[in-house]
C-alpha cells in the first residue's frame, strides 16, 4: 500500500491559493493539500487602476470564505 504525499501550504494569499490550485490540478487525488492561513477569509481590494478603468468611481471589495469548520 502506497501512502499519499501530504503538502502543507502556509498562507492563503495570492501565492498560497495559486500554489494549492496548481498542485491540485497537477496531482489530483494522489496528494493531500492543507491550506493554512491566520484568517478564514481572503480579502482582495481592487486597485485604483482597476476601479478607474472599469468606469466605477467607488472602491470595490471581494471577500471569499476559505474554509468553514
């Protein structure tokens, strides 16, 4: 019986989320991935360039829940 590799990704910012996604797509069910962050949500505030180019004059926010227990 072969044991599955276990990967721990510390930090669920852009890099951590991207790495976890890349590993999941590359290895599928052959590895276990744990994504750990001090917060339970990922908050992305759009830059001034994004808001000015989109025609909206107000700052927008996007909040996504990472995990719930």
